[in-house]
């Protein structure tokens, strides 16, 4: 692997279609001695999924970390929710659940 500094913010992640493992270039693969910053395209041809052993061609590109998931043409639908990153969606979902729980618990204060 090259010793050059690689900007891992623009490197795409790849997900195994068999088991869901996500190869993140910023982390590399310690089980196969792949150093952090190694793009998916530079992985050896004999590299396998560390979870299920699937071949490299069983992976699909899911884009860089922190980007909205889904197809680019669908991001304009869904009242803006489709443009949210997975972390923002988690905050929205679990925040709404916590708020609903608090409202439910406040009913015990009524007489």
C-alpha cells in the first residue's frame, strides 16, 4: 500500500450483500492487515469479507460515511427526511420515542 496521506473523508464505503458487513476505508481491516486509509479498489483480489468470507465482488458501494442513504434521485421525496444522514434519522426516531414516553408518563400526574 502507498505511504501517501489519503483523504478518507471522500473514500466510499462498501457493504457486503451477504452479511451486511461494511468495509470502511478510514478503519481498514485489522484481521487481514489492511491499513486504515486503503480504498476498496486497492484491496487485494484475494481479500474476503472478514465476517462471512464472501468475495470482493459481493460488495456494493454505499458511498462515503455520513451521507444520506438511498438513491440520489429519491432524496427529494419524503418531506425532507430522505436527505437526512442515518445519524440524524436515529436522533429523530429515538427522540420522538422518548418524547412520546414522557407524554405517556405525564398522564400519571393527571387526576
